[in-house]
C-alpha cells in the first residue's frame, strides 16, 4: 500500500542505497494532492513535487544532462525541512537544498478554489469562474502568449525566492536547487516554445540580478514533464506517469495527434469541459495502437438544446483537416453524471490535453462492448500499469452491471500473459 505519512513534518527522512532503491521507495509514496476544499496543505504539494523531481532524475542518465546532476549519489538521504523545503545529504558529506514554489497568482488560486464549490459545468476564464451556460468574455490566447505568460510567472517566483535566499534564513547547504511547479492553469503550453524562451529569459534575469547567493539550478515541473536546469543543461524528462501522449508518437499518424491538440484548444476557448477518449486515450494509458479519429468525452456545455428534443453542437467542429472529431456525451438518463462528470472536470493532462482517467475509460469501453473495446482493455491489463483494486472498486460503486463483463476481461488478460 502507498505510504501516506511521509515528508509531512520537519525532520521526516528517507535513505536510499541506489537508484533502483530510490525509484522503488518513491514509487511507494502516495504523492497525491487533495482538492483545495478537502484539506490541501503545503506539505502535500512539496511531497508531490520532490517525488516527481527525484524520480525523473533517477530515470535519466548523467550523460543526457552533460554530467550536471550531482544530487543522485548514493547512499543518499533526504530530509524534510523548512527553508529550504528538503535537504539532501550526499555520501561525500555535501548537502543540497531543494526549495519548492509555484508559478501562479493568488487571484487564479482563489478562483480555482471557488470553482471546486461551483455547480457542475462551471469553468474558469482569465482567473474568473464562469457558471454553466455563460459565454466567454475574454479573447483566446494567440501565438506564444501562453508561454510568455508562464515565463513571466516563473521569473516572478524566481525573484521572490532569490530574495528569500539572500535574507539568510535558509539552512546552510553547498548548493541550492529551485523547483517551480506550474500552477498557472494556462492551457496547452508548447514545450518546444517554452524551453528556449525560458532559457533566454532566465539567462537575462541571472545576468541582470547578481546576488550574493543564487540557485544553482532552476527547474520547472508541469503536467508529466520536468524541465530540468532551464538556464543551464536544459533537459526535459518524463517522470513515468500515465496518461502520456508521447506514447502515441511513431504509432499514430502525426495529423491525428495534431488534430487532438487543436480540437482541445478550441474546446478550451469555448469553455467546454472535455477529455480525450477513444483510441488516443488507450494509447496514452499504456497501450500504443493506431487510430484514425479523435474522440472527446464532453460536458453538456458542448450542446445546444432546442424544442422537440433537437440537439446541435455548440461548437461546430466535426473535423480538423481530414481527421474526424467525435464528441461523446454524458448520458444523464443512465446515471452517468456521477462517474463521468468528474472525468471532464478533473482529468489528468498530458501535453496540456485533458485525458479521460483510466477508471472512466474502462467503464466507457465496457459499456461500448465491441470486440475492439474488449481487446483494448485486455492489452491495457497485460501491460501491468493498472491498479486492479482501484478499478474493481470504481466499477462496483458506479457500474455494478459491468462487473461480469469486467471479470471476463481480467480472465482473458490473465490467460494471455
């Protein structure tokens, strides 16, 4: 079972004998972060970030980083602290401090808290909560505006933390690492645009702000990626989490993937809650396979209802280029609102695109009941990246009528392993 109560109080520590030991122990930590309205605290975010940070570095190679990573020498001990948030004790006696902060505004965070308390179908635009049915008031982002705004927020965080570092309140360390968590709620950040922009702006900032003490590396954690040492070695790493749209590369045609990104951007701009479903979601959850269309599970906001039961799409989007875009609605008449509405409101993202969580995807595949849907589920189970206990509990609570079919899927997967 995951370890919940670790890195909660100052002085909590773990020791690691090797890279494999670090990956194993950190993999056993429950690094989930509760909702703001359900008791989220600073240590939840700090634990989440440090686990992702160290896991990503452990899974990378020193060669990839040009030999820049000096944190991961074993035996290694990590201790929860305050200012900086963590201390790493290396075998040569050196100490590295990791300070964790976030890029975002208090205004947006207050709106995110309010959003959790708002009616289903509410959404956030420009740091303001919009209720179901409200029209967008602002204009969509253009060009590299999202990347420029995130860079501005990162520089603001760096400024604040550098000032704190130089006030002398930090525990002594031989080097200091700054890890900035992207909590900006900006849509569809392009890493290919962000990484070089960040390097340029951070280099300028460091040149213009010469201080007695400075952070030895500045890294950014977002979605499923770590942008390590943005002003220096500048590598991008995955931290091994699913869903991950990079699994589609080399398997799915590039125009399909591009259509998914473009359609998601349009849905965001229209204020329509959505999450990628279908074959691309299957790929992202660990079973790379071909697909020739793009499916999105969407909220009721995607549709206009007219007299006589006539329904039309609010966003007239049926294709991007030659790629068909299909919208899957939540069937309230069959009681799907309780299990599928959270799938479009709180879904994990990869490359900025929301993706249907695995339990909801399993339910949708079982409900569809086609041969290819069963085959998808069998292959996902065979790859061993699923929590069977979690899926069993989800189906027992939300879709007990699918348990018999689910049992058959598990039996087929067990026979084929």
